[in-house]
C-alpha cells in the first residue's frame, strides 16, 4: 500500500513537472485565459446595468465547460502514453518495480490536477465579481464538482486513446471523437420512440443535454456525477488492461 | 544468478526464441552476442519482466520472473536499448524520480544518486537537461539509472551503440570497474566490444543459442577469420586485368578465398581470406613488389559476428542474400564508431 502510494505520487509529480516543462501547457492556458477573459468582459459589460444579473455572468463562463473539456482533455492526455511508447521510455518505466495500475493512476491524477488547475484560473473572475457584487457561491461549487467529474471522464478516455497508439495525433483524434460522441449522445434518442428505454437511456447519457443543470438549482445531481465517474473508471480499467496486454499470451 | 531454461517466445507466427537455455554465475560479466534481430532484446525483455515467455523458465537470484515480475525488477538494474530517458528532465531530477520508483528509501536517496552519478562519471552534467546531452553522456546517465539502488544484477542492452571509439573504451573500463560482486549481462552485436570485459560469451542466432563458451575459446575459433583487404593496380595502363590479379592472389600460399570487391579505375580492391591464423599482408606485399604492381591499401579487416558465426556454426546466413559488396558495405557501416579489433 505504501509503495503503491509512493510510486503513484512519484509518477504524478513527474507528469505534473513535465506539463509545465512543455510549451503546450502554456499555449493551452493562455488560450483558455484569453477566451474566458473575453467572455467575462463581454458579459460583465452587458450586465453592468443590472447587478442582480451577476449569476448570469458566472453562468456565461461555466456554460463552456463541456466545450472546453472536449478541447482540453485530448490535448492534456495525448502525450501521456503515446510519447512514452514512441521514445521507448515506457520500457524503462515498466521494468522499474511499478505496476501498470500505479502508472495509470499517477498519470491520470496528474492530468486531472492540471485540468482543474486550468479551471481554477476562473476564480480570478469570480473574485472580481465578489468584490463588485454578491455572487451565489453554491452553484459555483456545484458546477466545479460537475466539471471535475466530467474532466475525469474525458481525461480517462484520452488516457486510453494515448495508451492505444504511439502517435499523439492519432491519440488526439480518437479521444476528441470519443468525447464528442459522449457529449452529443442524446441526439441519438430521436431514432427511438418517445419515452422508450433507449430514448431515456440516451437522454440520461448525453452530456450536453443535462450539463449545467447543477447551476440552475445549485444542487449537484449525484446521478450524473456517478455516471461520469463510473465511465472514467471503465476507461482507466481498460487503460491498465491495454498496458498489461503486452504480457498476454 | 541468472538461470534461463528452454525459453520460447513467438510473436505471431514468428518464433523469436527457440528453447534458449543458459546460466550466468554470480559475479560474472557475460557477453550476450548476436546479429540484429537474433533475439537478444527479446531475451532481455523476458529477463527483466517486460515480456512474458511462451514457455520456459527464468529465474534471477532464485526469483521466478514469470510469477514475481516485481520481485525480479527490484533486484536488477536495466539499461534498455537506445537508452530511453525523459528528455525534458535534468539529470539529477531524472535520477531522483528513478530512485523513487525503484524504492530507494528516502533517507538513502541522496547518497544513492551521488554514488550512481560518480560511478557513471556524470557528476559534471548533473544539472543539465537530458535532452541536450551528447550520446555518450546519455548512455552514461542511463547507466547511472541502472546502478541506482545498487542492484545485484545489471542487464545492459547494446550500451555502446553510437558511441565513438574513445567513448567505447571509457565505457568498457567503467564496466570493468563495476564488476566484482555484480552479475552483468551485456548484449551487443560486436564481438570486439565484449571480449575484453566478459569472461564468457553467449552467442544467439535466429532465436537459438549458437555458442556458449569462454571468451578465450571463442577467440581461438574466430581468430582464423581475419581477412585482408588489398587495393592493387596492375600498372597505369591497366595491362594486368582484374581476373589476372585475382588469379595471382589466389595462388599465394595460405589463401583460402579471394573476392574482387570493387574494380573502378586502375586500382582494384580484393578481400582475401587466410587459412588458419596466418597473416597474409606480407605475402601480398611481396607479390605486388615482385610483379612491379602498385599497392595503395593493405588492411586487416575486423571480424564481424556474421563471419564469426559462419565459422562457429557452419551456417551461412540464409536471410542475407544481398550481393557481397553491399554486405561488406553495411558491415563497415556497422563498425563506424567502434573500436577496431586489437
């Protein structure tokens, strides 16, 4: 147990450091800050006259969570295994006394932490709103929880895609397409009769259809959080299996 | 220390290893030789627990690599082929990470890293980013990594590929210093690289053990393969044709085989194979002098494993049916950056 924790944190630490050593991280963060700065500025101006609309400003920022996650997750995860496979470092990693699970866990947690770090930059905007007005923090916390869970789902999918190939471009495309399908899964329901089993299933699974509901009520809908986390566990499980596959006979 | 028995491994329809068996005694330095694609890396990957065998037994220090892969990985230091290192990390940072995942206790980590840096001779670059290191230094950083945690078994896969002769020499003396109580398995495709450090040599060929002998014995068997390369001109007006030159060379005592390697211009390059241990250089010189021809090159060619193998096993490489000129050419390329055989 202690060695498991030690190895996972070691890999977590290395991956975190290497995020910040790669130019991609800075490009992504800059893009994110720029786009959200613009969204914030535009909306803050728009609602300047009516301070009671402050929640709409916040909402305008977090409306983009599924879109940003779709973009961020593949970029954050594409490198994680594909690069190690291409350069051969996976061999030195897997011939050290670490298990596949520890490697996957360390890398996933690093990706999730980096992803959340990007989202935490929005606190800057929220602090400005706090100074100017009186935003409701309940929905913000709820939407952060939902964002973390959605991130876990798409990052784990990206990790799986990265483990399947030694080409980062292929990894990005696979995880982008996969994540996109998860986002719009509720569109499929039109193929089925109203209120049938399949109709309700795809309505439930489709992320775009329900994401952001938390914000309306300020309540975390645990069913969706559970859906994302179960999905994430499945993808991580398969990532471990893909790494172990070289040992199958 | 390392015990391998009846190891078999398939990759799809390809049989990469075919009932490979050998033993490496504790504290020995053993050379693991074979042409590219012979199964060296596959064997090593099985030893290090990276791949499982289809059949056969592998134990290292009594630990079964198939059932306790983690246990085996704890006691070996492994330098994979091509020395994969994270290019964005600094040397010390990289070693710190490796020490952590290798389970070197926190209190000993600093000392262990300092020791590895010193033994591999990379203290002076410990703050450098590994991606900017020269090939020789990269190799040594890889060795420092393999030495972390003071492993009882060291497995090095092609550690000297791409090094210049001076670096190869340094690497060799480094290895000699590391021996003693450590068991070292050193893979390479160049015989000259191991014969000076390894007491025993295992030769693998197309997935099978072709020879497993002491270096001395092997050397004796291979020594007779020294060849001579001579560039001869039969005069500026080319009054003597290459076939005539060839015929004259063939008549020299002790010559087994003569091949015309290249025949452009007035000079023609010939490769001569002697019988036994004979040195033909003098005979060639006398012949050229007596006939009044000109000579502009006379060299002993280093024995390539390919040829050593033909001699040891009496088997012509079936895969390599390129023309002889091309084969010589690539053999020469393979020797670039390697020390010529002493």
